[in-house]
C-alpha cells in the first residue's frame, strides 16, 4: 500500500519581534509507522520523530516544538520552512509553503472537538476473532496537547433492571493511545465476550486549564457466532384456560433456541404488538390473552416476534392459529343469541345439560310445593318441597364443580339460570294470588304460609350470585 504524508496546518505562537514560543504542526499519515517533522529558520535544524502506526486508514497526528532557542525562529522576521516525511520512506513526505516571515499569534487555548468513529470493515456484527479497525475524526484538534483514550464497554442487557436478572454492565475493557494516533486495530478475540458493545474516544487536554475532556458519539457493535443466533424453535398449541364474561382466555408458549441473553419477544394477538419482554437467557416464553366474546367462532392468527437484541441476527416471526369457541346460538342454530332460559338442551344432550335440567325442575318443584303445601296445609306436598329443595342445592353444587371448568359457556348458562329463577319467583307470586282468591285466604296469611318458599328462593339466588362473582 502506498505511503501518504500530509501537513494540514502550521500554527506559530509568540509576540512580534520576539523569539517564537511555540510551533504546532498537524497533519495525517497513511501506511507509515513513524513520522519525522523538521523546522528550519536558518539556524540549527529542529527535528521530532514520533510513532503513528498508520495503516490503510488515514491517521491524524500533531506535534509541538516549544524549545526553539538558537534556531533563529523570530516572530515577523526571516523565513520558516516546515517539512514532514515518513521515517521508513523518506520519499513519502510533504512540504509546507515557506512562511516569510512567520506571523505569530497570541497563544490562546483552543479545545479539541471529536467527530464520529468509523469502522473497517463497516458492519454491525463481528464474529469472535474478526479483525476490527477503528478511526475517529477530529473536527477541531485545538491547540492543546491532549491524550486520547479508546473505551470499550459491554452494553447492559434489556433485563438488567429486572429483579433476579444476572445481566448488566460488565467491567469495561480499555484500549488507550496518546496523540498523534487516533486509529486502533484489534481482534475481537482479544478480551471481548459475545454480546453488545459500545466504543467511545475520550480526548483529555493536558495543558489547557479551561478545556474539559470531550467524547465522541458512542458507536455500538455486536460480537456473536452466527450459529448462536436466537430463534423460535416451536410454538405449542394454544390452551383454553377459562371462559368468563370477559371472553376466552388462552395460554401461549414459544420454545426458543440459541443465545437469548439479550433477546426479547413481543406477541401480536391481532390488535398490535405487546410490550417487549426480555428473555434474559430463557429457553421459553409464556403469556396469556383474553379474546372478547364478540370474536366467538373466529379463526385468529397469533404471531410472536423475536428480537435478537444485537446487530448480528435478524428479527424472527412465527405464527399459530386459534379457533375460538363457536358462538352460543339458540337451539344450536349458530345465530348470535345465547341459549334461552327454558331450554338447557339447546346445544344437545350432555351431563352438564342433564344436571341443569334437573336443577331447574327441582327449583320449580321445591318452591311451588313449599308454598302450596304450607298454605293449603298439605303435609305430603310440603315434604316433597323440602326434599326437592335439598336435591336442588346438591345438584347445583355438583353442576358448579363439574361444569364451571369444562364448559366454555358456563357463565352465560349461569346468567340464564338466574333469569329462570326470577321467572319462577314471578310465576309463584301469580299462583299464590290465585290460591288466595279461590280459598279466601288473606294477604297476611299468604305471606306467612309462603315464607319458607321465599326464604328458599333467596338462598338459591344468593348461591347463584356467589358462584357468578367467583367464576365470571
């Protein structure tokens, strides 16, 4: 590769008519290990040699001459010649136009300013062992003598703030260099673990009291073996957890492989992505979602999005279909109306439907038998009422225990059962009114003789409401 040496600026400091106090020479070098800068004012030659280790990326350099006594360099008088060349190849050099005479300026500190870091090769991801060349642009080197430091820090993983997470900021790996070299070549195997990293350059002025340290914008990059990219290996079949008045609750499980330390997942249930959740090294991700009742009968596509959390791997998306329970139609004909309160078998014959029919019959028998038996003084009918009341409570408990966890429409059926009980209470009121008229019984007597049946209805209604509150 061809050597290149350039001089970009020559700054002379001092007072007119007095010996020069300071000369600062700045430039760039490419494919040169050591740079030689020479100043001549007619007296002894001034020379400085310094290392830059520049390869195929241009490196900025800066050198200062502060001991110019006896050189003949005077502000505003005579001539000054400045040259720079590569020590290993003297033919590779640069000559600054002769300063005749050298004009001096008062020495005032100018603080350095740094630009962005560039990489070679330019990529976001490197495998362990890959070479990496870095260089930073100096938008204004200033006139201070500065030390430049390369600071590498492993980025904290997304889970670093979560309880129990072991990720987080690791000890920084520091590579430092002093001016004039502002380039760095290193291998990713040299102390760098797999993960996400950030590099910055800090310039610290050493002879300018008014200048604070400055930093370049951070440059992120990732180190990862391509074979360890995280991926979704499989999705379990969705599991219906429960059916409530709010809708159908399903559980979803995604199984993962590869390096998931910095990865996160998001789910899409048809209404947009959820918030990302850090995997933090986990090999599976579980979540639940409630689909509203209005989506009954739909076939919904659920997607999981895997973000690897680094620049090495691509986003990955997998999907699974969910067939939501059919809408509850009257008579099972598929319309949008629930089963009517008077027909427990509208969806066909089953154990839960049979229990529901028995409960309805027992409630109707118990209430009317207790009321009519007590008011007409028929002990046998009253006994039937007590037996039916006990049977109804037993069947109701059995129906709740067996069907609340197995029937997706349990809550809707429960609501219909409460409606049925309300109709029974209304019908009983009409029957008692007819009995009072036929048998010439006063209103007070009717109320007293039917008190047991009203108490029974209140107990059943309270039981149904408790079940509804706990289940739905």
